[in-house]
């Protein structure tokens, strides 16, 4: 219900904001991921994600030098974050390393 409420609120005044987000996410950001310096980035992904394919997580992992890839084969798009929030936050706060949750 929280996800539905969030989506309803995001589009309450129209779909322009959501459309802008999608356009920005799909456009060139001015750099390529493989050009970034190596860093401690964790890529977390659910193996049962129906929204973002597992190939996306593997792509990010290959492009980001020094990254680690954590896959929960039984998690989906939102359950990955729900089930692993404590571990993700613990890693983030312990190392001050960026975390990329792809799904």
C-alpha cells in the first residue's frame, strides 16, 4: 500500500515529474560509468526483480571498477531493499562508501 500511495502522490499534479525523471535517467549524464575512478560501491539486486533485469546489476558491476555485487536470488525490486536495509545501511555507514541499489 505504501508503494501505491507513493506513486499516487508522485503523479497527483500530473505525470510531468515522473516523465522528467525517466528522461533524465535514460539520457547521457556527461560521463561513462567505466570512466569513474575505482571506489567501494556496492551494487545490490534482487534476482526475482520483474522491473529491472539482473543483467542491469551485472552491467553496473562490470562498469564500476572496485565495486561489489550482492544478489539475493529470492528478492524482488522492493523486497531487496526491505529485506537487506539494515545490512545496506551498516555497510554504507561503516565505510562511507556509496551504495547503488538497482533493484
